[in-house]
């Protein structure tokens, strides 16, 4: 009778039951820093947080570019903007509980939005700065109330947002993990190594930043939207830290782990492509590598020195060091080619300039670069390049250090553990002159690269949550950014043109040197099934199985 009953179930349900259970084994060279979902800005944890935390909105948990779509998550539906884009009214779904059993309430939503500012979330200004009262909160986080900006009605289960100016991407920004809804009594400071209760299918059971993280099923989770947050297959996620990227590749080949966060080292790409073809996946991902330069410190407080780096950078070499043209390609602007709203042409290549850009990057122009260094008067100065302590990043760092030396600088490279590197280069107190960083989209728009990385509101001196790493603030660039974000009368083409103008303006001022656009090369174990890659969160841990 039991067999007959099981056969009567839909095939999809039977498959889910058959594959439910087991432990998914992951590895990263280093931990991802704080467990605070409203502060952490590393993909090491954000991709994991995607199956733990929820916002009012979320991204569809679907394969490929279908995951770019915003869907209602903890909210019952996506609201239609009112008052010319200044008002959004959300209705909270009933019956959802945190992993500690408490119900999710309107009070939790209001407190969570206020907490973004109180804890100094890296995206507080760029993503949520349009909320009424945000300016006061950014100036005095401890006394932030957002009393006029986020208003809850417990009886109607509604949360109303009032903005000071329209934001055409507001629903996308609410879908990012920094807007996760947490219990109202979550401390108004970085929780560090203490996990916060979750709403998604998994919760953190234990954590050792030196060793690893264990996630287990959230006993109070139920599926309220298959699009927003489907149930998970595995019972347990074992995320280990410390194994090198080289050793992790071998461990995946041997079936000891199922996936690694860090890029596959260059010297292993041929091996996995030839011998582990069925387990190797190359995926498009809105990600670039770039070299931010501190516009407030010598030698890069000099425009000509920054432009010299852009001319001298061998983007072809960087492509090879990442793995070759099959998984990377040179870029000259800060917006990935897959997105509309980027500048056309390449000004920083052989035989080109800002007035006469080439169709694409051709080769470095060392002669022009050295001339700019001489004109800047910065030759001979000491420069320290900061990179993450991973094979790919160090290889790129060695190449860039050699380039800086060939320009006449006394250049050195300093690798840092990935867990601390990002916070370190953001903090102006560390006086970082130049670094190499990869940047992936939090949502599919040029603003995530232009506004987040170069918007004036995102430079916070002395803070480790200052994602405008160069400290760049330019009135003309900011005017283009503001209009692209706030003018609700613009067509898609007009908005894209504004982003392209901002991209070009940034290229002129050169606070960074764009390097390459990269694809993800993902090696998984032979036992991992239902391979499920999303455009936004990469491998979706809840939807793969190991049974």
C-alpha cells in the first residue's frame, strides 16, 4: 500500500522525497567575516544567506537570467508605486516564523529597516538613502528612527515606505540581503560570530570563523512562495574554511567536498576541462575585476598617475591569468558588457585616447603611460598593492606590481586573507593606495557598479563599510547618477544613456582601472545532482541534492 501511495504522487514530489537529505560539503580558503546579514558584503556568505534570510521582496530562485526577476517574498505582492514613486505599501504575509519560533511581525520589518542605518550597513546610503529620514540616520546612526519613512500598521499587516525622491530600483534593492528581515530585538551593532534567527529553509547551527560553519534545517520553515524561497533538499550544509584552492580542487575530484567558493587555479583548468567535463560548468556572472586607486593618497591623488595605470594595464595578461578567453575578457569600463548602460569604446589602449576611443581594448600603451607618470611628477614613489591571498588574485597582483615597477614606482604587493581583505581596503584609515578586487552584481543594473562603487554617499572615511574604495566624489558624475535613479519619466533607453555617460565620466577621472569581466568556472563533485545556477546568487545551495 505504501508503494502504491508513493507511485500515485506527482513525479516532482517523488523526486524531491527521493533526494531529500544528506550533507552538502562546501569549502572556502577563508571565512567571510561577520554573520550579520545586514553588514556582510562578501559572496562567501551572501550566497549562503540567500537560503537563510528573506526580505519583503526577493529574487526568483530560478536558473540563469530568470533569477534576475524581483518577486514578492515576505510581502504578499509587489506594490504599485504611489505619489509619483514616493510611496510603497507592502502587506506582510501571515503565518511566517523565525527559526527560533517567533512570528514575523510588522514591528520586525520596521526595526530591520531602521537597523540598516544603525549598524552602518555598507549599502545604507546607496540602496536605502531615498527613504524619508535616511539623511538624518546617516548623519547620526545611533538615534535613527525613520519615523516618517517606514510606518507599520500591525492591524492591517502593512508597512508603508515614504521616499524623499523616486528610486526606479527600490524593489530590487529591497531584495538584497542587507534588507533581510530580522527579529526586532536584534542588537543594533554588528553581531559578529553570533547567528541571527532566519526565515528561510536553513539556519546556522554552529560557527567557528577559523574552522567552518554548519547550517541545518529551520524547523519552522514552510514554503510560502516557490519562486521566492523554495524548500531545500539537503538536511545539512557543512561549510569548511582553510583548505587552499588547489587542495579543494583535488578534494572535489576525489568526492571529499562538493563545491568550492574560490576560483579554480589557472594550472587546474585544463585538467578539470579534460578529465571532469561532466562536473565542470562555465556560467555567465555579472562580475568584473578592477583596481581601485585611492584618489586622496599619493601617487594616485594625481589624475595623470591614475590614467597611466589604465594605459599600462595589460588586460590580455589578466585574462590569461584568470583562465583565458573562454572564461574572461578585457573590459575598459566599470559596467559589465551584458548590461545596457555602459560606455562604448575603449579609451585606454594602444592608439586611443578619451577623445578617440578604440572599438575595444587592443594592447597596453606603455609609452603613453610612462609619459603621464613623468608629467605627474610621481615617479619613484612607493606603492603597495593589496590583493586577496588566493592563487588567481596573487597572479594578477604580481602582474600589476610588475607594471607599476615598469612605470617607475617602487612597488610591492601585500596579500591578505580574503576574510579581512575587503574590509581592509574599504577603510581609509589603512591608507591603501591601490588594490585588486572583484565585484559581482547585487541586482542587475549599472547602478550596482556605478553608484555603489563611486557614488559620493558611499564614501565613509575611517569605516570598514565604505564601498567607494577610491574615495571618489565628483559632482558631474553624481548628477548623472542621481538623475538615472530618480527620474521616473525616463525611458529605459534614456536611463541607460545616463549610466553610460556616468561610466565614461568615471573613465575620464580614473579612480579605478577596470581589468576583466569574468565567467564562473564551477567544479562540483560527482555526487552533486540537480545542478542549479542562478544569475544573482551563483550555485543555489537549497536546490542541489547529494542523495
